C-alpha cells in the first residue's frame, strides 16, 4: 500500500513538471519559430517578460521526481538510468544550455552573442522535452527491463519517438495558450492574435500525434496500448480530449485566462492516462510497483517526507504561479535599482 501511494505521488509530480515546465519549454519552442531578429523581436519580448519571474522554479518538480525514484524505487531508477542514459543525458545537457541561453541572452549587448544564446535557448527548448518524452515512451514500450543494456534499440524506434513528439506538441500547446493570456495582460493585441492561432495549431497537432500514437503501436507496447484504449485509461484520454476542445474554444474568445486551466488539465490527464494504463507496472511487463519498491522502513519515511513536502511546497508554488499570471511579479528596471 505504501509503495502504491508513493508511486501515485511520483506520477503526480511528473504531471506537475509536465505542466509547469511544459509551459516554459513551449515558450522556447515558439521562440525558435519566431523568425529573424526583427521579425521575431516582439514575440521574444513577450516571451522574456512572461517567463522571467518564475521560469526556474519548475525544476523543483524534476528534483522531487528524482528523489522519489532513487529512494522509493531504486531498482526502477537503476533500470531507467542504465538503459536510457543517452536520451536522459541529452535532456540534461539541453536543460543546462537552455537555462544559460535564456539567462545570458537579454543582458548580452552584441547581436552575435544574443543570437548564439537565443539559439541555445530555443533549440534546447525543443530537444529537451523530446528526449524526456522518448525516455517515457521507451519505458512504456516494454523494451526496457532490469538488466537491459544501453543501446539505441531501446529508445530509437516508433513508440519512444512518437512519445517524444507528443511531449513536444504538448509543450507547444501549453506555451501558446499561456502566451495568449500573457499578451492580453501586457496589452499587446497583435500578439494575442498571433498566439491564439498558434494555440489552435498546437491543439490540433497534439490531437493528431496522439491519435497516430494510438494507431501505430508496436507489439511490445501492447500492454500500455490496451490500458489506453480500455477502462480508466480510455476514460482519462477522453477527458483529456474534452479539455483540449474546451481550451480551443476558450482561447478563441475573451476567456483566454481560463484556457490556461483547461490546457493544464489536458496535459495532466494525458500523464494520468499513461500512468493508469501501465499499472501495476513501473516497467511493463517486467517490474511491478511492489517488485521495484525499496525497503519498507525507508519507503515509509519517504512517504512522510513526500506528503510534508507537498503540503509545504505545493501551496507556495500555487501562490507563486498565481502572482505571476496576475502580473504581480515584475523585474526591477534600471531606475528601480538606481533609486
């Protein structure tokens, strides 16, 4: 029972990172497609102002997930990070380059330096979620098992690649929805229309790639495919599709702010559907939650620490996100510093 609760918390943390971090990755995705320096100037201005207050805080969820994995499910942690070290290492490098590019782009004076840092930020915002998605897809595909060696055969095939594309599409969708609301908040009607169109495109791309992923399924991924097309997994997928449609309707009208909630619900429900589809396995069909759980005493303490952390950190992050989306967090200007 303890192991199942900790596994449920781990899934919730992954969903939180997919939603919170997904918004920032999506902003970087649209930064990449904004065009040249002059054409994309306004778009990048909005992205800089929308992301600046809280873009780093989403890594809290990633660290939380790692701690839950290596403490609560050490066999699972070892299996994943042994067989999938290359895509996970590429994702980690992407996170570093992305953070450095975003932090150094704005204060850099020279146009060449700004282009280099901007390219590092934008390209990494595409590659990082893709490789994270391929790692999840590799686990779901059934090709990963305890003792599996690290080869390209584990993750460079249909199911992981489709999962990576779904992850990129989800981040692009989230980023466009949130930037639509931010454009209205910053009084930029031209950018509101710009990102409203891209939110619709992102919603259509996410729906199309998800449907393709369900139809083009490898035999080894049959267990997860069955879970996604039957029972609770199918119900969660249908709920995600409904939330996607609601988001597309809201973002097209004057309630773009509410569209942020339905877009987050869309991605969270997709993550929940994946977790529900492969239960009771951590790694289908070779490692169950009970088999992968650590010793009972550390696991019980892990549960206590996780609950306390969620009680303390969760509300604080909710308040931080709310302050940010309501424009209460603004960077200091040169005049503020001088004063």
